[in-house]
C-alpha cells in the first residue's frame, strides 16, 4: 500500500465519520425541540417564540 492510498483511505474514513456525526446532531436537534417555560408546549429547536402561547423561548 502506497502512502498516498493510505492517506486517501484515512481522509475517507474521517469524512464519513463527520457526515455521520452531523446527521446524528441534526436528528437530535430536530427530535427534541424546546419546551415552552410558560405553557410547556413542545416547539421546534430553532423556534424563538412559543407556537402555542407566543411567549419567548429562552
Ligand atoms: Zn407556550
């Protein structure tokens, strides 16, 4: 095995790991949204205001 092939193999493995990690993080962000401190309604992770009562999410 030449060093170049080995390097490309390592880079490929690192790239695959980063893609997997990004996918897992996105899924967790999407999965558990923010719950409203006032009414307890579940909101999306990027929501700034509650969809239920309109109070700001901290
Ligand atoms: Zn609310």
